[in-house]
């Protein structure tokens, strides 16, 4: 097994800052903006993006604009992997109606997790728009899903694995390709 670091801590920080600016620019400000992190690492990335937005837009209310969306029960592979942990979904505003929802995840691969997230969102209202922010887009889509905001495009082979390490869950902060 060989490991190759493709993003270090500084690269990840720069990607978060860039993504946060792109989100605000596309939304024409921070009004009705809601970031929903997909567990596990997507939750931490969403929080980092929210804090980055707050630095530049002091009126941005992180507590009202940051949540988490557990997609476990909406996955199409649940019968194949029934031991997945279900974590709470937290929608800080109660309803997604008229919000621009930005789903945040660490790696976009087949698109199946995001499909599950889209199914889950319907349970909480009808957003004005849904966008997708990912730290890494590695290709190999099985569904017609694409990210609106990408930290790094990493074309990979199907046999390679992308490991995202964040200080909130791991001892380091990096993105590594494992062959």
C-alpha cells in the first residue's frame, strides 16, 4: 500500500476560504443561506465554511445557518451495510422553505450519498435551491450529480481510496490517496 498526500493543512484551509467566498458570491450575500454538513467530516467542513463566512460577513449568524443532515436511512445500500450509525439531523431554522441549502461533504465519488441527502431534504421542507460543496471531487459518478463548489478535483482510479483527515477527528489534517 502506498500513500500520497495531495492536500496538506494549508491547502485545506485555503480551499475552505475559497469555497466560503464562492458560496456567498453565488448567493448574493448570506441571506437565507443554510449550510448542512453530512456526517462525519462534512459536518466539520460545514462548520469551518460557516466560520470563514462569519469572518468576512459579521452579520452572518452561524447558529441559525449551520446544521447537519444524516442520510443513513435514505441510502440505497442500507441492506448491504445495515450496521451504519444513525446520528441526529439538526436543522437550526426548523424548515428549509425559501432557504438556499448548501450540502457539505468531504469527498464526492459515486454521487449516491448526495442522492440520499436530496431525498432526506424533502422531509424538512422545500428549499429555494440546493447546492453542493465538497473538499474533494474524485470523479467516477454513477448518478448525474456534480458539485457547485470544489476544493480540489482529484481524478483517481476506482481502486484508489481518498482519505480525508481533519483535526476534529484525526491527529492530522490532510487529504491522502491510498493505492
